[in-house]
C-alpha cells in the first residue's frame, strides 16, 4: 500500500483485495492499546479492570442482542464490539460505577452503531457516543477523578466501582482534578513529566501519553491508521497553542502541555482515525484533522468545559460525509473541468 | 367586471366571508376578555404572594414590605413601581421599623439568565439570605445553587465589603468568602457575581443606614398585598 | 351500529392512528414538556380541552363557515380555547404553568389540532367529531404520559414526584434535558414500529397458513 506514483493515489477500502481484514485491523488496534491498558491497571489497580471489563461487556452484549440471528457470530468475531468497549473504558474515570460503564458500552454500540445499520454505516464513533451519553447522563460521576494508586494496593477498588445498578457512587479517597481542570479553574499548571508518564488525575487511558504514542507508532508501522489524522490534529493543537502563547504565556497552556494533557492523544490516535467515521481521501483527512484540532483548542481555551476532544471529534464525525463528498478525486480518464 | 361577478356568484360573497370572520373574531374577543378579567385578580394575587414569600425568606424577622425606587435623587416608597423601573423591597418588622432590603438581581448563568433575590442589611453591610427566583442551570449540577442547602446557607451572613469572592469548597476563611460548588463552579460564581453587581449598582443610591424611608402602608396584615 | 361508530372513532385515536406514535404529529410539545409525568398530563389536559372544544364548535358550525375562510375560522376558535386554557392554568396552578411556559400558547400551532378540524370535525356530525377529538386527545395524552413517565423515572427516580428508588438513586440527568426527549421518543417509536412489523409478519404467516390449508 505504498504510494509510488504521486499522480496515482491508492486508497484502502474497496480497491484492492489484500490481507488486511476488519478483524485483523481491529486486533491490531487492540494490541496497540494494550500497553496503555496495562498502565491503567498499574496506576489504578483492579478498578481499571472492572471499569474496562464492564464497558466491554456492555458493548458486546448490545452487539449480540441486536445482531441478526444469521450474522450473530460474524459481528462478534470481528472484535469491533470489544474494541469499542475497550476504547470507551479507557476514557472513563477510574472510580466510575461498573453499571455506568456497562450502560455506556451498551448505548455506544446500540445508538452509535447498530441503529445506523451496523459496522461501516455509523456516522459517529461509537465509543465516543457512549461517552457523550454518559457525560450528559451522569455529569457528576463522569467528572469525579480519583487519584491514582488506591490505598490498599493493586487488589483494592474504589467504593464507587461497586455501586449497585441505578444507585449513586459514594465518593471515597482523594479526588484530584485533571490537569486541564486545574488549569481552567485553579490556574495551576501540572509539570510536564507527570503528564507524560501518568502521575495525574484523569481517565483510565489518558494518563500515560508516552505509551499511547508508542501504540500509535505500532499502528502506523502496521499501516492500520491514516497518519495524516493524528499528525494533523496534534500539529494544529501545537501551532494553535504556540500562537496563543505569543499573547499571554501565563494564561494559555504551552504546546507540549496541550498535547499531553487530557484525552488528546487517545482521541487523536485511536478515535479520530476510526476508518468508518473519518474521511477516506487524503485531502479530506487533513481537513478533518485540522478541524478537530481547532475545535479542541477552541473548546479548551474559550469554552465552559476543561476538555473538548470528545465533542471536537464527534462534531467532525458529523462533517465527514460532507468532507468526503467535496474531496472526491477526479475519476481516471474524466475531464477536470466537468464534474460528473 | 361582469365576468368576475358571475364567477363570484357561485362562491359566497366577500361580504359574507368578512362578516363570518368578524363575528368569529368578536365572539372570540369577548370570550378572551371574559377569561382575562375573571382570572386577573387570582393571577396578581399569586404573583404578589410569591414575591412576599420570597422577601420574607431572604430577610429573617420581617413581617411587612414595600417597594422602593430611586426617583429624583432619593429612595422613595411607591405603592406600585413602574414597569421596567429598578426596584428594591424594604422589609419592616412588626413595629414598622426598617430591617433591610430585599434586592432583586439577574445575570447570565451557565445556561440562561439567573434571577435571584437577596436580603441585605445596610447597617451591617451583610447579605442575610438568598433565593433563586429563576434559573435553568443544569439539573444535578448547576441547580445546586438553590438545591444545595449548604450553598444557600453560605449567604446567611456574608460581608459584601469588600466584594464577595467564591473560593474552592472548604477553603473559605474570610467573612466575604463563599464556598463554591464542586462541579458547578460557573453557576456558583455567577450567583456571587450577580450579587456583587447588584450591590455596586445600588450602593450609591441607597440612603445612609438609619435614614431609610419609613413604612408607608398599613401595619402588618396578612393580606395578599397590593 | 351508531353506537359502534362513535366508539370506533374514539378508539382509533388512542391506538391505531395514535397522533404521536403513528402519525408523528405534535412533536413540539411532545419533546418539550415531557420531562415529568405531571407536566405531560397537564399538557395533555390542556390539549384535550382545546381539541375537544374546537372540534365541537367547528362541527356545529360546519355548514355556516364558508370554505374560503375555514382555516382562519378554525384558528380563531383554537386560539380562543388556547387563551382560555392559558389563563386558567396561570390562575389555578401557577407552578405547572411556569414549567410549561411558552408551550401552552404554542398549542395553537400544534398541527394535530388544526389537522383534526380540517380532516374530521368540519366534515362529520358533532357527536362523531367530539368522539374523534376525545380519542385523538386521549392518544396524545397517552403518548405524552408514556414519555413523561419514562423520563421522570429515569431522570429523577420518581413518578408524579413520589420517589421510587430511595435517596441514593443516581438520576440520569440527560433524560430531563432536551436530548432525553429525543432519545426516549426515538426508542418508543422504534418499539412501536417493531411491534407493528412483527404483527404484520404474524398476520402474513397466518394468511399463508390459511391459504395452504384450504
């Protein structure tokens, strides 16, 4: 799939039959996420496993429940349900009750994928849709960040995790705001090394930037992801925050802080690149990526919320069909001036 | 002309159309006036009662109130303030002595305008009570500005000089500090800002403590007020 | 026979031609004021009052109103009833009126009500028109209530203000916000259509079996 002739672009999807299949690609993404998942276990103990496990269970159950009897096995084998659950789990706060994580996974698949007609037809990234639903439904639980390393070591869990279905979570332990929250509401800057290696409050998967980057590089080597999207998003964020820094270096975050804080890496590498919900053309990918980056910064800096990656990606997901439509390459052999 | 007339002969004349609509409008108008007149007393009484209840809530120990407006350089009591005229309410105890002001204020919150009423004692320069009259803050988060008893209680003895500051929950040390609500900082700060702004807007116009206008109406009755 | 006829007109609005679930009319109040069961019922009552009242009048005067100005006349009649409902609610239950807000005056613009005048009340005798209006308004209220109940139970853990699950219930806040209305309505419509699909499938099977049997 290497690009040789600059005038003849080859795209993935419908042109060539190749060894790459959906289940294989999905498995690659899951492998790429394993280091970050391991890190979340290391930081948050068994709680991480409970939350991620519940969200995967919810996603797979929805997948199984709503599939046609005929294609039931198929839709489970391609592992997209597991991947959606895993991605969603990594964006959740560690102290979240298991039943909420389960519900998020279920809603993500049911409203984010099945209702659109299944894999390949959905407009929005299912994992992010599940997260958006949870954030709108349980705003308090979804923004209560417990600090890493629960007191009793690896096998202890947060009391919140074990809340009965439909019941509130008791907040226990020390709550700690996320670096972006600290910046927005307390004007406090978190040191960069903490951001990169995960000594911060935040969702399960976003705390260790370096491992997320490693997974991204693996995916890029395996040709599973369109490098333009993460590069475009991260590049836009860096340029935007450097630009803002020119005005008021005190108030606005530095470029590196912007990249490593919040869910930006997780979103840019694993969610924005979802082949179903991002443009297929290279030009479209750039537009998509830059739009996402700009929206992230606008929401973070000027919006009411500390973090905007989720809404930025969902908004650009909605624009994807339009972008695809306007960036269709010329059909080989047809005139330039006349559109068909 | 004649062709038109022939065509219209089949259809009802325009006079009939106009008359039908006119009669329908007339009957409808009469019905509307009737219902308006017959419900108006109840509606005004409801509104007045709501206002009195809110004023009594934010000014403890008050049993009577009157509307006060700023006209021709001083605060005067009026039976009925004009529409769109800024107004505060003076609260008086059973003997008719002045207790404090109930000041309405409004400003942008997280979602939409927050309208509130707060009780203010000029002699102590303190806010002694706060009631949210209108808000569309997020249920479960922003609506704690009136559902969270701890937050509302923050306004029961609060200094307004220097201006009120919303601080992180649990760090309030000064008499002018308010503990903000975790997760709803914006709504909490909006409430504080509205009170500060209202206070500043009226600070120059309110008379010196002790020279407030006396109670002009009848001594305490439990009627619905005018 | 006669009795049967008016019963038929009443029942069709409740289920077979339900204004919301089947005709998908009156979406504006449907989505806006169903965040609690009591609001839904109040809205349903107000709409029922307006619909029955105006259907009655329109049907009584159906031979008097000239065809050319019928829509204007319908609107005058509907608007009068809406104003009456508006002031009555404001005087009697100010709290509910505050919750329903602008949506009481907006009943005028509810396509369900004008639609029934045009499609039914202006063509049929008064008794049938009133039965039709009662049925349609009943179906509308049923839909409002099912939405309001689901949203209040999930969004607040209560029904008509009575707490169902105790104090530690975690409310699904999205349900009392506007998106919850869309979600719930979508899910209910989904089930309604699924049910209809299954029923048609079943009837087709039965017909098939009968044909092959005979």
